């Protein structure tokens, strides 16, 4: 609705000279969901990891923070064109951001301790993190009810984030129907000229050793073609 029309005719690339607000909206939107997918890939292996899942929460936090930037940028476009605040409800995203931040920040202080048994790896519940700063607190003073299996916690947090995103995106989509009838919006979105580009660049996947080839506009990603110098798979 907002981003697809920014492409050059018959191309996946953004037009040259598009409105800056729309370009940042596209970048934030794409980056948020790249991090969301990266978190999901890491979560699928969470139960096999014997350490605190700090990298998962770093990625979840990034996805959540970028989603907030999407909402801010979209809201700015809406307010500019409609002359009113769309008032998208971000309360749940803010709550999740604080939870993810608490887990993420702990790895910058020291490697957090976890509870291991023959069947699971457990971490402190979010509200109990501050009670288990020291390793000996986890080793000698832990209460079973203060801990949760790591796979359950990260999956619950991922689903909560997806639910919050769905609700916020639904609000924006419903309000966007007005924008499609707004001449200021259509003029703003229509800026730029179509160009033909074939270049691409390669960045590392956020969750694996697989190199992904991204367009210069970070709009599309594809696996490297077989036989290319970026194709590291053995044959």
C-alpha cells in the first residue's frame, strides 16, 4: 500500500528521488522484519544452547525498536497529510521493549547464570532478573517458581511481539484507507523517477553463516546463485 508503489516500473528497486520519509519508512519496515525472522531462526535452536539467550533478546529488541520507528515515521506521514495525530497504540510494544532490554542488557554486565538439569535450561523470569544478578544466587538461592524453561520464555516473547505488531499494523492499515484519497499523500508518495539497476551487494545473515544478496534498496533478498563466489556450500 505504502511501499510497493515506491518501486521503479517493472523493478524491485526504489525510484530515484523518492520522498525521504517514505524511504526511511521502507528501510525501517524491512529491517524490522529481517530481525524478526532472524530471532525466529535463533529461537528454533534455543533449547539446544546451554547459555543465556542474550543474542535472541538482542535481535528481538532490535525488531521491536525498528517497529517503533516504522510507526513513528508512518504517523509523521499521516499527520503531515491528514493534519491530525493517528494515535497508534504502542503501549504493548513499549512494554515488550522494556522486557527485552532487561534481558539484553544483562549480557553486557556479565555472563548470566542459568539453571541446568537433565531435561532443560531455565532462566529467571523477566520480573525476577534483578534477584539473580550473581552466579551464587542462581546456584544456591534459586526458587523454582522464579525460573522458566528458556524455550518457553523466548517463544512466548516472540509470539507476544508478533501479536503486538499485528495489532499496530492493523491500526495503520485501517487508517491508511484515508491516505489513499488524500492528494497531499499521493503527491508525496509519487515523487521520484523510475530507473533500471542491476547491481547488488552482499551482507551476512543476522542468524547464520549464509550470505544473502540484497538489492541496493534493501527491498529484496535472495540466496546466492549456485557457483557464485558467495556460494560457500560444498558440492
